[in-house]
């Protein structure tokens, strides 16, 4: 087979198609994730929100949704709002057994703001 035969017989196009497909599969898909309340403390006036994502996902989250959910939780304790502490933690939820991770849990903590009733039924 000559060098020109590779291009003329479609070999180059097949290699290009395979390489493009592999790149798309490995790059991951943008996936919308929703926050859910996973913890918190009435006495500390904190709320923890989390979401999970897989190895080939690129999570997209709505920060406004998170602050609304945290504020809603804080309001049930008598506070008026919530603010993010700033950072978030990420921990492996499912190891692949070879030092990698197949599933991640991301958690963000919020501080309740405003004057709250720290004791249930203290209204």
C-alpha cells in the first residue's frame, strides 16, 4: 500500500472519524445537577447542600437555586436568609478500584442569617 492509497481509499477519514468520536466521548457531557439539602444544624444556623456527578459528566449547577433552597431551610428555623460560606468540598463516592473515582459528591455549606428562633416552638 502506498502513502497516497491510504488517503484515496478513505483510510484517513476513518481514522479521523474514530479520533473525533473518542474525543467527544472522553470530554464528557455538560449535565444540569440540582442541589438537595443533606445536612445542617439549627443551633449552629448552618445548612449543607449537595449534588452528585459521574466521571464523564461536567456538572452545571444553578447557584441561585442553591441560595433559595438554603434560605428556605433557614426560614423554617426562623431566620430570614442564607449566605454561602465560600468554598465547597468534593469527595469520592464510588472508587473505580484503581485509584480513580467514578462518582463524586459535592457539598456546600450555608450560614443562616437574620435573627432566628433556635429552639423549636419558640415563636
